């Protein structure tokens, strides 16, 4: 993660931009995360919004999948055994020019004072520090950087004791 951040700051990370169906890359990321989910006894549920035509974005599928896996990894890691992580992909409800990838967990959530800092490098919320060892606090900043390089944005909402939802909002390819 540190090497990736250093390379990103030096503008050494290259992107292979093309038209991509986000539903495909999200499904692949969910399959890749299945091993971790099984180990943690967390169920990952994927739902794709039905649209008459595929929703395509312009992006690097490898890098976008990396951002989704980072977020899935966090959601699974911070979820209690027996809970589920919900993953959705489709058009944003409030803007038909934007594709949205949503990852919602049933973990401990973030305290209100932790939410603005969730994307700071090396930051781990109080609940994460108390309940789980490990973690560098670099995953979410990397995921956000990748999404922003795709002219998108990342939104996070969380309720302490109920869970966290992260949404990647990416412009649809025209």
C-alpha cells in the first residue's frame, strides 16, 4: 500500500482506460472476496440493477476492481460473523448520468467524529483500533484516489452500531 501511494504521488500509476461494465468488474471482485468472506463467516450478496442496456463507464477495469476489493475487504473484515455485506451496482437513483457501486456492511459503524477522517492516510477509527489488530489505514485513501482518477467520487455514510455504506459514483461513458 505504501509503495502504491508513493507511485501515485509520483504520477507513476498508469491507467488502461476503456469502456467497462461496472457490473462485470464488481461480480469479479465479489468472487475474489468470497474466500475472505467464508473465513469470516460473512455472507456477501450482490444485486445488479436491471437496465435495458448495460451501464458502461470509461475506466481501467483492473484499478476499479482494486478499489472495490479494498472496500469489500474492509466491509468483510469489520463485519461480525453471521452478518452480511450487500453489494449493488447500477444507475445512481438521483442522477441517470452516473453509475453507482454500493457496498454496505452490518459492522460496528463509525462514530460521527470518525466519518470526516475515514479517508485520511493511516487513520483508523476508535472502534477499529479497539476491536481489530492490523490494518494500515491506507486502503480507503487508495480506493478514493482510484475513483477520483476516474472523475468519480466516493461517498460514505455510517451509523455507529449499525454499519457503513460506501458508494462509488462514476460518470457513464458517452
